[in-house]
C-alpha cells in the first residue's frame, strides 16, 4: 500500500514532476529536474513525518490509542476524500509560495491538497498494531518506543522514496523523449482517483 501510494503520487503531475520538467527546460539540464523532484519528495517526507511520528510516540506510551484511533482515522479519511471530490482545486495560499521554495510548497501541498500524512496513518497504525499484538515490541517494554519510532520514520521514507523515483523517471522521460507536446496528449487528472482511494481506505479502517 505504501509503495503503491508513492507510485500514484509520483505519476500525478500536480505533485511535482511537471515542476521538475519546467526547471529542466529552464536550465536545460536533467540535473535540474532531479533536484526539483528531490526537493518535492523531501517536503512530502517532512509533512508525513510531522504527523506520523507524534502518533507513533503517543501509541508507544498509550497502546490503547491504536484501537481508539481507528474509527477516527476512518472518519478523517472519508471526510477528506469527500472534501477532495467536491473541492478538487488547490488551496489558494499554496499558489503564493514562490517556485524558489519547492520544499515548502511540497509540504503545504501534502498537508492541504493531497493529504498524504492522513493517508499514511492507515498503514502506520496497521503496522504498529501488528508489532503490538505479535509481541515484538513488548518482549522488552523499553523497546516499544524504539520499534514504533523506527516504523514511523520508515513508512514516510518508503512512500517519499517511491514518489521520488517515479516522479524523477516521468520528469526525465518527458524532458528527454516526449517533450511538451506530450502534456496535451497524455494529461490525466489523478485527483479524482486519489479522492476515491481516501473514501475506500476510510471504509476499510471502519471495517478493521
């Protein structure tokens, strides 16, 4: 699920590869495209980590949180998905972030437009519950926080890394092979599918 979401976001032009292509065309350099996608992946990672890490720490201190959070997580996923269905446009303040600050732009987009931190809460809590109930984190009580922290760091890292690889591949392909004409032929709006995935995952969270 984590890898699939990273690929999906990496294919989405609104989440960065279009910006990377523009940077490559401006500077006539593949390196500029790769630096652009790297900055966007870093912003995405920071956004996810800022939500997932506190949740993991609280869950390590209060294990009951893992069960209690599931219905609230389901409601948040469904609510955000419905919001995206009816309000698919970008938040206006994001457009005022200058192109010279791609990490900040990506952070704001992750928090407000694509909702990756909320999305990644689903696999994170599932993995934490697996650790908790398998006894791997409780064999030594002092290790629970370490296990949970590592998991909270690894989940967004896996998603952001996959996003980076996918977006970089698409950006370089468009810049070197397809050209700008491809944008008028192959443009696909992935936001509708992203919103539907949110609703589906919210229902799954309730059922679990």
